[in-house]
C-alpha cells in the first residue's frame, strides 16, 4: 500500500475519531444538565437547547416516540450497510482527494456517534433546536450535523472529481 494512500485513509479516521467523542460528550452534557423535555433558550427567537429522545433516524424522521422491534432491526442493518459502504469508499478514494476523505470521515463519525448511542440506549439524544417564530427545524445533534455536512461536502467532491 502506498504511503500517500495510508495518509489519505488516516484523514478520514482522524476526522471520525474527533466527531465521535464530541458527539457523545455533548449528549452526556445534555443528559447531565437538561431534564427530558426541557428547553433552554440560548438565542431568543432562533436557538434553544432541548433534551429529546429520537427513536427514528436523523432529524426525527420515522420517530414514533418509542423503540419498536422494527426500529431496532432496521437501524442495525442500515448502520451495518452504511459502515461497510463508508469503509469501501474510504479505501477507494485517492489520497489527494482530501476534501472527499474529510467528508467521508464526517459521515463515519456521525454514523458511529448516533448508532453507538442507539446500541446502548435504544434511542439517540437530540438537543439542538433551531427555529424562527413557530417554525422549528427538527431537533438534532453533533452526529446529525456531521452526517449532513459530510453528505453535502461529499456530493460537491463528486461533482468536482477528476474525469481521468
């Protein structure tokens, strides 16, 4: 294996290794300082810290308010498929494509952050509440943000991929 390729893979792994503890620590702080269902204004009219449990996927999609047998198996299988796909993409990405590798690392860290918590708690803690007036974006967390930025950035990287 070429040294450059090893360094490229290391970029993705290091990014993921930063995202996971940031995600888990922020969720720990949410559990420690906010009671379930509590909302604390940070910027009035725009940003609250909340403590909610998400039994669904990112941004509360498929959240039925409780863990079901379907959720358990669906997210376990989807996470495993996602993990295998991300490892494959990281291994295939040329080392000089720093931005793509960085974004894949964000995706990997977000996946591990959320699914690690889901494995232990059977839900994901969301705590960031962005809103304008009565219009709220679904609550989310560091892992969700990492996944969103990772997907958007990786799509941009694919659009600018060398055609050679």
